[in-house]
């Protein structure tokens, strides 16, 4: 199948398909006599795997390391190891994001508890002081 048909069937732009090919992720591509690329039906599955892997946080280099040139030769242990590592990375990111979320919620609470009638600039100084962040004050 030509690149236009592959693009229609996968929803990817032809330039994206050529990019994946240039990165060595799409290997079973041949050239016709007229120079056009010819893609096997399996290219649809390969592109789906690439897109799904990217959506779950895999880099193209990580995908290339575990993606076999021939699907009958998938390296089971390498794939399982890569998947487990990605799960651990996601879990670490979740912890970091939860910490960041808690910090932001605390900051919102601190800002929202502005005393009645306090000017915004004075509230900013109060917030910064509470957070332990020195605010430039004029020397006396």
C-alpha cells in the first residue's frame, strides 16, 4: 500500500509516517520501480503500537529498543523489562505530581485567606513571608 492509503488508514500524516521510518521504527518498507514507498499491511499495526507507546510515555528510542524488526521475533524479556520500567517511571511521576498538586493547593489556600481589607501587594508579602521567601525590603 502507498503512503497515502497508510496515512488514511492510521490517521497519521504522511510526514509522520516518513519520520517514524527515518527513525528506524518502520522497517518493512520497500520501494516500487517508480520510487514510491510500498508498505505492508502490518505497517498499520506497527504504527498503532508506536502511537500507543508514545501516548503511555515511551520515547522513540525506548520504542525502538523493544520493537522487533519481525514480529515473530519479539524479545519477551526485554519487552517486559521495558514495560515494568515505564510503570515505575509513571508511579514516580504520580508521586511527584501529587506533591506538586498539594503544594499548589496549599498556596491557593494561603492566598485565599487574605485578611479582609488587605491590599494585594501586602497579601503577596504575607504569602511570601509565610513561605519563607525573602521579599526585597528597603534597608533602614
